[in-house]
C-alpha cells in the first residue's frame, strides 16, 4: 500500500488547486433532467454490488461519491471519487478501476491502495470511445483475491457525458467546470465540480471556505455523511 504523503505529493504536484473560484457561494448540485440516447434518464446506482469480502471488516463497503440521479460529466472526465475502507488482511495492496458499457470493458487498470480510510480520486487517461448522451458504468474493486472475484468487494456507479447548458457555457468563458464548481454544479454537472473542490482541499486543507464548499456539495447530493472523512489523495493512471 502506498503512503499518505506519496499520494498527496502526486495530487499537489500534478494539479495544485484546480478550483478557480466559488462564484460567491458554495456549490450545490441540482440534477439536470435530460433524456439519454435510449430515451431514459441516467441514474447514479452508487450502491455496492458486493460488500464485505475477505480483506475488509464485516459491514464495510466501498462508497462511490456519485449522486443517485443524473450523474453528468463533461468530455474532459476529470476523474471519479470513492471512499475506500481499511484493508484488514496483510498483503492486499491493489484496487481496480473499471469503465464499461453493455458490450464490456472500455478501460481497466489497478491502483495501489492507501493505508488509511478515506476519499480518493481516481483519474483515468483519455478514453476516446466515450460518446455524449450514453450512460456508462464505472466500478471500484478491492482485490482481496486476484484469482477469485467472489472474494472482492465492489461498488458500481454511472456517468454520462454532457455539455454545460448554453448560458453556463457562455459564463464559463475559458474556464472549465472543474474550476467553476458552483456554476456547473447548479447546471447539473457533478464529476467536474466534485474533483475541483476535492483537489482544492488537498492543496489547502486548512481553508474553512473550501471545507464548507465540500460539505455543501456532498450534502446537496445526499452524501453528507461522508463529508468529514479524510481526503487521502489522488491517483492518476498512465495512458
């Protein structure tokens, strides 16, 4: 398992503070109702497919920080956030991020597990096959046993690529939704604002304003119970 300092160093060196401004208020997510390619609304489905397992405590689970409805991201796809439980078995040191659709995996890679419980950001490389308007699944798995998936806890969420609405696009100018968290969260974009506030807090952990912004965003998506957990860091996957 990697150390806390190593993960934080990656996060701060790679991005610094990604949040440009809070737009005068704290970000609050407002789901955007729009049809998907097949005419249905996308949902977050953030619950575990399998909790427990052989290497985490009974009742522990992986929690994906995703809203229960309409989880949108821009084409930039800044990353995914998950709360990982402590591993109780020595020698287990890998997790797995997977992105997939009905046809199968579009991306799959492992990452080193942190030594502490808390929220981690997982940033995949660019995935050219992703299409706007299509709902995709993503999962995080702890590899208790790399040869027996029935022993591995896993949680699955969803995302869909969407553009900011025209008014918000104009207001953004040259900024991104990762930098303008409050503006884009109100526009129904989830992943970009979440990663923006997360990275800003990593860069400035004692900033009360950023702490309040983080709590506001999670509470608006009914994820407030996880707002007090430590931020472990960020893992960026190679191409």
